[in-house]
C-alpha cells in the first residue's frame, strides 16, 4: 500500500513520541546565534548548545523533521538518485539520556516493523573500534555479521567538542541499480546501497590538542533522509519520483513540453528544477532574499541555476512562480506559513527571474562566443577577466560559468577571477566611503510593507540585497 511522504514523516515523529520524545517543529534554515554556519544542514545543528551543555534542553529526548540545505551537494542533484540541496532530515536526539542500545534497537524496530523493510536487505556500518555497537547489532538485533561493515570514516566530529563514532543503516536496492563494478559494496557512490540513516553516538569530548576524553553525559544524534525513506517505501528509482518532489517535475514537464524519463539530460534538468524550486521557496519562507553575499548569494545561485535548466529544456519565459505553487501544495500542511507567504515568495522570485532573464540571453551569447573562440584557438581555460565580466555585467554566478564551460570540456581561471573580484570589492568599498550613502533599492512590484518587515528581521543582510 502507498505511503505518502506526509504519512511517513508523521509515522516517524509519532514513533519517537511514543518513546517519550518531545516533538518539536523544524527550526528555521537560518541558524540562531551561530555565525560559523551559513544554513542548517542537519537535524542536530539547531541543538548544538544542548550537546555542548551550553544550554539546557526542554526535554532530554527530542524528535524533529528538520529542514536542511546542503549546497555542497548541488553538483550531485539530478546526477545521483539520492541528493537534493533541500531535504528533510528526520531525527531523534538524546541529551544525556538513552544511548547506543536504545538508538539502535529503535531504529531497527522502526524500519523493520513499522515500515516493514526486509531485514535481509539491510546493511549497517560501524566504526572499527566500536565493539559495543558491533555486539548490539550482531548479538542483540541479530544482523548477519557479513552485513556489518567496519568503516574508518564512521567517526563524527567537527573541530573540538562533542564527537564520537557513528553507525549507518543502508538498504541494498539490488544489483541492477549498481554501477556494475566488482568492488561495488556498501559505501560505493552508486545507487545500489542507499544510506538511509546515520546514528551518531556522541560519547567523547575532544579538546584543542586533539585528546579525547569520555563525556560524562553521552548523547545520541540521528538523521534519516525523509525523501530517501519515501523512495524506498514508494518503490521509486529516486527521491525525485516520490510525492515529495514529483509534482514539481510534472509541472516543469508540462511547461516545457518535455516528457520525463525519455532522455537522461532532460531528466537531470527536470530534477534540478524540482529540487531548486523547493530550496528557493523554503529559503525565502525563512527570510532569505537574493543578494550577492552569504545566504542571499546561495539563493540567487539556486534561482539562476533553475532558470538555466529551464532554458535547457526550451522554456523561454518566466516559469518559477508556477513551480512555487507546486511546492506549496506539497508542504502546505507541514509548513502552513507557506500559504500566508506564498504571494510574497512568488514576488521575490519573479523579480529575480525577470532581472536574470534580461541579461541571461546577452550573457549566454557572450559566453558562447568565448567558448567558440577558445575551441578555435585550441585553448581550454577561460580567462578570469572574461568570467568576471560575465559576473559583473550579466550576473552570472561564477559557478554557472564554470558549469557551462565544463559541459564543453573547458574550465575557468578561478584565481584570476578571484583577483578581479577582490579588486572590485575594494573599489566598491572606497566608493561607499566616499559618498556615505546607501542606494535606495528598487522595490517596484513588491509588497514593501512586508519586505520592510522581513528586512528588519534580518537587518545584517539588508544592505546588500538590491545593490546590483
Ligand atoms: P551521503 O553519503 O549519501 O551523501 P551523508 O553521509 O552525507 O549521505 P549524513 O550527513 O549522514 O549524510 O546525513 C544523515 C542522513 O540525511 C543521510 O543518511 C541521508 O538519509 C540524508 N541526507 C544527507 N544528505 C542528503 C541530501 N543531499 N539529500 C537528501 N538526503 C540527504
Ligand atoms: Mg553527503
Ligand atoms: Mg554517507
Ligand atoms: Mg552519513
């Protein structure tokens, strides 16, 4: 029987609520009091102060479905079956409460009894020295020792602070989904062994010198990708075909008149649009606006990337606001604020889309001209100055230029680009100091009252938003 993404999310949260976890709503994508982090990329991130002991949690057991953005996975989107830039991470957390035994037993119970995943298809990885985890998996749960893989990588830490070994759960989707290599096994980058859940046992504290001492209060931090679980339960070949993403693909397919599943390159573009539409919608929902710096730049890059993939499918006119409607329909019950902010989100996106469209055509013309020139001259590297001009005049994120070049077997001189960028920043700074004025943003077409409110809420970001 079909299990929707919504049912799955609910089932997970209810399961852990039944194990006395406090159910909390997802935190914002914008980290609170954490300048080191651009955006939340894991379920545990909003709880860092609880893990380090800086703050007391409202409960020693918490469960959430956390909105996450990982820009580090942007190149994977559409190319693997399992990576998006935006996804939801289901998690259960223990702050000095239960530890390995419960975490492992409950994860297994949830997967095999509540989701009815076949036990013989599941594999687990552990840290080589973690005898305790090995015993629980092999002796208490009864996992076939051949399905327990020891991986040196299974140690989770970011700088000094709480850290520890982890144990991941994979499902074998069958040989026909694999890369065919004789070495293909758990941990292979192909789509055969799908990592669905990571259980982190934070049991050590690492000091500045790199010494590990056992923590008095041990913690549990787990993360399972909602879309990956959905792909397994809905029997789909990728996250993109689940009900959490597919309606957006259908929308893009209708607009472009390009059928899904007939051409690999087109499928990648459809998947990128579906993923990026979710990312941009939720980022704006959480108060991010397109800009040339920080989170705003990530958002801008995502919007412009989606537009470009639309063009690759032959979409010439603006289409992203329709994709936002599809996103809202997917999420309206989980994030009801979306309905309230739907028009606002669409306005922000259509303004950015308009802005990009007018220059994209000219910029592409110039870039194609450069590409021809390079090919004719038997060269492979585009100069930093040319790439910078594309950025400065046409608003091409350098990553976009690099991607288009790469598709043509070329690359760009990133060092020279960076240099041109630094010089421009210095010039801009000098100019700003000279007239001491901030230019008035162009707000035509926007609900200014609402925008002002949003801007106030994130004043640090406001200044640079409309400058280009
Ligand atoms: P992978 O090795 O597949 O890239 P990961 O080891 O980077 O995953 P973790 O950091 O362990 O992932 O995150 C916990 C869980 O979150 C993963 O087991 C997976 O189910 C999910 N997840 C991680 N990255 C993504 C992504 N980009 N898109 C969708 N789900 C993800
Ligand atoms: Mg990863
Ligand atoms: Mg992994
Ligand atoms: Mg992992």
